C-alpha cells in the first residue's frame, strides 16, 4: 500500500535526522578535552510477508494465479549511538595539574553523593581543601591532597606521585590508580566529559598505569578530542544525500497516489 511506502520512506528520513544530530554533536565537541566521537548504528525494521498475487503461464500456456509471496521491510531505525574510544592526540600544556592517559584507562572521580564516575579528561585543579578535583568539583580517587607548603607535584608515567615542599624536600605519595572496562562502549555518557558504569560496560577493573594493559600517565599534557573533521564532513554529506533520496521517495509516492486518485472508470 502507498501509505506503507510513505511510512517506510519517513523512517529513513527520521533515521538520517538522528544521524545528522550525532554528527553535529561530534563536530561541536572537536575541541572538548578527551572527547570520544559517537557513531550511529542502524537496524532494519520488521518484515511482513506479502502475497504477490501475480498471474503466470504454465507449460501449456494456461494463465494461473501464483501463490508466491515476498517479505517487505518496514524501514529503518537508529538502534544506538556508541562511543568510539580511539586514542586522541596528546597536547602539551606545561600545567602540573594536567594529566593525560596514553592508552587504555579512565580516571575515577567521586561525586558529592559518594557515587563514582569516570573520565579521560585530566584537567584537574586544587580546591579550597587542597584536593585535586575536576572542573565539576569531583575529587580524584585515590585522593591527592596538597597544602600550602607544596611547591611542586611530579607524576611519573607509572602514576607515582612525588610532592616537593618549599624547603626542597620531597615525599612519595600513593600512586594514581586507573580504571578500565571490558566494554567501554557500554559506558553511559553523562556530560562534562564523564561516564557512568552500566551493566553493559561491566564492573570497573582497577590497575596501575603502565602495567597489565593500562595506559601511562603523562603530566603536563591533555588528550585531545578524537573527532576527525574530514571524516565527519564526509559522513554528513552521506547522511544528507540519504535524506534527500528518502524525501524524493515520499514525493514519488505522493505523485503515484495522485495518479490513482485521478483515474476514472470508462
């Protein structure tokens, strides 16, 4: 039926609209620290068995009704927009409180309500209590605390923390601990460059930087967004063309319906 074809074409337009929204979000975050681009995943909708009801000729040339049928789909939908956790470039900042992860892993942060979130954005600051926190004020876990006497903090690639006091003496603190997941694409993005664990991501796995598959920590660097502008532009053009084709399908179906409505009995 023409109305079914209209709904099918409309589903393609809705899907490409969502695809454009995902691409637009990627491009908008090209300068967001440690941002991971998203990619739309499409799925075809359910199929219905439709009889052909076509006439065919048998071997004797006698016309007979064919009972053959075919399966016709109902369109498409966006099933998911999963994150691509590809490594971004490391940009030097020379800020002693900027940390970048080169490899797998996340920094663990604790919210004021005691729950944990995870991020690869290592741009930390010191709050009024001397704790290292992110831009939202969430504490780094395990905590790193400095006081007025600390002149400098040094982080080794293996996460070893050394603080240098104003008198030149140094003290070794606990290591920075990283977290990784069996399926990082299953993490739930909550904004502000942070993620929450879900049943799809699996339980957090804790480890030391530079060992057991965990990435190394680079002090004075930040990870850039992994958005490739050229790739996103190509994806946007492809989505635009797909949207146009589906809109032309709608127009063609409308013209066919107009022809049917204009038919008169002889």
